[in-house]
DNA sequence: CGAAAAGTTGACGACTTTCAAGTCAGGTGG
DNA sequence: CCACCTGACTTGAAAGTCGTCAACTTTTCG
């Protein structure tokens, strides 16, 4: 299959809401996010994607994008034409099942966010985000010293957990003061995983990581 | 394929969080909901399902349930063994694509809820729920006189939009006073669709209803 | 009819937003 | 090297949304 590599600058958009994409985007390096604009002028992040994800896989079967896909810091992606993916899938039912499963995990993550946004206050929301990203980054071997790269502004964090910048700032301060985590210089450091995951009511089961890839693929685990 | 029909009483559970289901559930009549329990003792509804939905389709590829599936009022469902579904799917790539697409629409609906819960206040959340269910029920020919059956308590509504019962009650009162909608005797009546969908910032695009089934299947449209 | 469930309302306090006024860090030009 | 500038981060105060507690009314159903 032909791969088109591409480097993305911070904020650069890969696919636009309302558009009809003709290719998928595999995250190779960095972070991407899905977001959508509300009528009141604000932005809501729908999900954050780590290397290994294919955030616009749904484009294979759904014509129009219901959100925009864009890079958070700088990132690298690989673009795959729908046509070529479909050619491969026609020949491999096994791969279809694998991709379908990826869609299902993506949906499970979205459901987890519905649960978090509906059931937790802003502190719990942020804690959950930190926990989820920690686990997902760790699977990809991107965690070191209990920390992982998270080059995102407080404005974007607010758009993700549904809180104002001011409130995000206060939450970060509280988590810092309580020695649960620190977000500094584009990196998130977990200081106390047990208490953090307790505050977040976090259970990684929904990520469906029964087969820990990182054990096979990465030289050094989390 | 062998179908097992089943009648469900209000609140009856079809599949439990943490369980490993061996069959799927097709909604035939009534409403079902997915929900999950939070550590603080509260419940969060993840989605509401109308006739035609297969809320636990993900069980085909994900081993453990990340939520409970249960009936809202009384309902009828058809149970399909995974094994039999998979047998059929092996013979029909077309059906695989169709089911996969259903999963993707399910994910799109979940994303829409992330957007709503993250970006709107309780009033907008409820308005959005009312709009979404209106459209989905209409597609199935279940809307008449701008109203549809919604036999759900205010407690459950609160668990759905992430608000307390008291606040749900006040929102309903406001929507009633403003003549946007009325919820009474297990039925939701839309009084002013234009203003309601405006309050809800509702756009049905994410439901991916490009081919309006109801035109072909139902004797009388909405 | 009577009990239980569901709905309704007021008062008070907690969580969160908005507005405003800063501080801090990194990058540019003198 | 330092003044300056800009975007990001911080913080206080006032106001709005929402949750909790408690009491009460209405509806449902045996």
C-alpha cells in the first residue's frame, strides 16, 4: 500500500467538519485531536489521539466528517487512500475484523468520556484524561519516568474537559499542590498514580488492552 | 438465523457491565439504555436506544461489557447468538460493512454526546436529547402529532444529561413555560421544533440518515 | 382507598464562569 | 546582554449555574 507521510505543525488541520474525506490518517508521532465548533462560538474537543490511532477511520463508511481533525503540538502522520484500504480489506476478512474492532474501541473511549463528562466535576474529568492518556501512551512506549509528552495549552485542556481556562488553571494548581501530577513544559508528570486514578474513578478496562503490545514491541516498558 | 424474542419489564437488564456476552440484542419495541455506575454511587446513562438498534453489537469483537444494558419502560427485544451472527457475516462481506457502519454511527452518536455534555448547560443538554430522540424515533415511524413515547422518569433523565432530579425538573418547567416541549405521561411533545433545535444547537448530520428508511417502510411519516 | 413512586418547589451552599488584572517564559532586535 | 513583546499562565472578586436537603403535591397502581 502506498503511504504518504506528512509533518503537521501545531494546530494544523488534517480533515474538516462537513468535508468528505478520501483518505485516512494514521498517527505516527505526536498528538492529534478531534473537535467541533458549537453555535455559541466555543470549541469542544471530542477525543485525543496518540500514535497508532487512525482517528478518521470512520470515513471509510460515513461520508461526511462530523468533526475536524487537527494536530495538537507538532506531529507526523501517514495518509492512506480509502480506495487502497478498501482494496486490501476486500482481500482480508481478518483485517476487516481488526479495523472494525478498532472502531469499536474508539466508540468505547467515547462512551467513557460521556460517563466522565456527565458524572464527574472538572477535577475528576482532568484526572481521568491524565490517566487515560498515561495508559495509552504507555502502551505505545511513550512513557518514561512516569511522565509523557502533552504539549497542549490550558485553553485546549479546557475545551477537552468542558471547563473554562481559569478553572483548568485552578484544577492544575490543586493537583499540583496535592502532589498528584504536574503539567509543565509540554509534559505531564504523574506523581501519585494510586490517588490520581482514585480521584478519576479510572478503570482502563474500556480501552480493551488485553494483549499488551508494549511488552512485545518496546525495548523499555513504562 | 434463529431469533429468540423476549419481553422486558421496566428496568430489566439485558447485559451486565463486566460480563462477557454471547449474544446480541436487537431492539424491537420500546426503549433501552446503556448505563454505568460511578464510584460515588451515581449512575450515568451512556446512550438511549430505539427500535432497530443493536446496542451491544460491540460484543462481537470486544470481550467484556463496559456498561450495563437495560430496558427503560417495557420493551421487546430479539436475541441473536454471536456464533450465528458470525456465521452469517463470514458469508456476506456486504453485511459486515453494514454492521461495521452501524458501529460507526453508534460512535458518532457517542461523540455528539461528548460535544453536548462538554459544551452545553443542562437546558441545552436536555433539548439536544429531545431533538435526537425525535429524529431517531421519526425514522422508525414512531412519531405522531409531533410527539413520541418517552416513558422515562426524571431521575433517569438526570442520569442521562448529567444533572440532578431537581434541576431536570426545573428545566422541564422552563421548557414547558417557554412552549418548546412538554413531557407528560410517558410522552414527549414537541411544541416548537425551530426554537428547540436552536436551543439544542442540534444538527442531525451525525446520525448519518442520508437514506430515509421511513419513507419506504412506514405508512405514515412523522 | 391507600401506599408507593414520581413530580414539584424553596432555601442554601458548592462548583464553575466571567471579568479583570496581573505574572511568567520564550523569542526578537538593539 | 538586555529591553521589549507576545502568548501562556495565574489569581482575585463577583455572579451564575447547579446540587443538596427538605417538605410537599400529584400520579400511579394494587
